[in-house]
């Protein structure tokens, strides 16, 4: 039990340490940060982010976030830069160099070479008096008082601060670009996230034949229609106008109450004013409506015309749920 308490205490203290460090960063957002954002927005080039060790790993993550939110970015490892990768940097680019100390040998070799390329240099650095900071056009201050590591050695809190500043930079650029969910979908077409952002209800209705009966359709034919189309329901029309829906549940409830079913028509058992969704809506909106109404299917319409059904199983199959 004491061991478990110690583990919880150690983990809690580490998280508190890192949370405080991130909160302290709010006091370090200054004019350099603002000007850096504006320069990136105005730049005709890319953002190239470099670092070494753990900072290189953080750089990769920031590059991925920027690329996915509309800011073209590249990663360049600081050690590889002096062995040919400097060729990726163009004069219109903005280079962000990530380092806790700002004084590592690799950084001291790299900085003069970066400046010769003519690109602007941004220091995302934990030491504002360092060589890197002094040579940079802008300083993004990621100073932390101590690492979460009890020896104050392993990069923990410092890398969390670097990553948080990178997120703050990306979000500023995202908002200033008016980057919408539709834009986001263009960069994330794969997986469940992408489908939530681009898959439309109309894309799913084509998978099914439309189950439909009219008001006077007898019970047997209603059951056949529901069974043959395999959606657990059928739309009920009056001419071309949607007036109701008959579901498996409606049939069960009718059988519980009625002993003579020979003269029952669709209009006798249908649910009026069924839930519908426009075919142009996102599929994720269909899921939200189903959850709100505790149902498993929606009738899909194009204006006043019934186009089909979307079923919970369709959303499960596409990975929306």
C-alpha cells in the first residue's frame, strides 16, 4: 500500500510540476511571439523546425500540427543539417530552432549556417541569454524552473513547455487564417476523424434500397417491405409526401395490443412526424440526432423528397461511432 501511495504521489507531483510550467508560459507570451506569428502568416515560404535530441522529437510533433492546420512545415534534424539537409531551406522560409539551453555544440555550428541562408531565425529556447537566443530574430521563451525529473536532468517539463508553445503557435495561426472544419477535413481524409468531417448522409443512402409504403398498404405488405429492405423500418407516404414511419418496434407494440390484425393498414400503426435529416448533412450529425432521440435510423430527404434511410449500422461500419 505504501508503494502505491508513493507511485501516486510521484506521478501527481510530476503532473503538477508540468502543469505549473505550462501555466507560467502565459506570462512569457510577448511581442516577439506576436511578431513571429505575423511573419509566418505573411511568409511565402515554409516553416522549417529543427532541434536535436528530445527537442527534435518535439519539433516533429509541432511540424505535424502545423501541417494539419494549414501552415506548410518541414522538419530538419540539427545534426543532419550540416551534412546536406541545409539545402531544404529557402530564403523565404522561417526556421524555428528548438533548444532548452540554446548553447549545445550542434546549435552553435548550425546557427551561422542558417543565417547565411537568409531565412529568419526563431529561437524556441529555455535560456534567453543563450547563444541561440542572441542570434535569433525572435525568441519564443520556453523557460521552466525545473524538470519533473527528481535529478533535474531528464527533459520532461522543458519538453512539455516546448510542445505547449508549439501548440499555441499553431492555434494562433489557425485562427488568424480562419481555418475551418472543412479545411481541416481536407488535411485529414483518412480514419474516423476524417469521415466525421467530410462524410455526408447522402453518401450512405446509396447503400440501400428505399423501403416505402403508402397509407393504405396492408400489414402483410408492410412487413414484407421492412424485411426485404433490411433496415428495420419503412417510410409511409401519402402520394409523395412523407407522413410517417413504421419500425420493427411499431410492429411489436401492435402485436402486443391487437388480436385481430387482418384489416390493419400502415396508417394504423405508423409513427407520425418521423425524424428526418437532409442528405447534405454530415454523417456525424445523423449520429447526434439518433442519440438525442434514442433511435437507430433516420429518413433522409432532399427538400421534401424522401431519398432513403441512414441506419446506425451504416455509421458503425464507417467508423463514425
